[in-house]
C-alpha cells in the first residue's frame, strides 16, 4: 500500500505541459513589451557617444563665428572642416555644416532606429548681439526667448530615441 501511495505522489508532482506553455507565453510577452525600452536606450547611448564628432564641428562653427564677427559658415569648407563623408565614426556616417547648423547623419554600426536619420545641432546667440557667446540646442528643443538660432532643424530621429535634452 505504501509503495502505491509513493508512486501516486511522484506522478502528481511537477507542472503539466500546458502550465509550462502558459508561463513561457507570459515571459515572452513581457520580453516583447520591454524590447522598445532597450532599443530606445541603445539609440540614445549611441547619439551621446557620437557627440565627439559634433563637438569638433561645433568648435569650427564657433571659430568661424568669432573670426567673422557674427556670421555663420555656409558649409563644411567655410568652417574649415573635412568633407561631410570624411567625418565619420562607429555610429556616424556624415557630419554636415549647413548655415551654421551641424547635422549628424547616423549609419555604419548605429541602431536600426537611427540608421540613416539625422540630428541637428543649431547655434543660438542673444538677438542683435553678434559678439555674445554662442550656445547650442539640438533636435526640436525650442529656441530660448531673447535668442536667435542659426540654420534649420532637419532632425528626423523618433523623439523617444533622442536624449531628453533634444526632444
């Protein structure tokens, strides 16, 4: 009798195949829900990591602005920078200066959400004061009151993939 009772307990312990499939389905659903959070974070990190190239272009724009007493360079050549396709990195495929704005095109090994897309850094200065220090705004950041922005914003990266200061 004791042997039969032990055998019954062994057969009833554990999970059924249906219970395991339900648990796997729940885990898979949660993983799919979390994926956009991780891909957005990856894209934002790549944008931040690529800032060294945009910083080089921003320094060149600032130098041109100071040397010409308030004018902005029309392109890379005017800013004394290499051609846009020569300013590349692990995540960036081009850096282009257009009327003072620095446009960073992502490519190469960048996240699929930002590959082929652009982020614009625009110079801002106090209105009607061409000798004031220059600052920068990125993406769709509004221009602060009392300041003017150079260039045009051509950012086409999805807002959730941008760092918070560029939305």
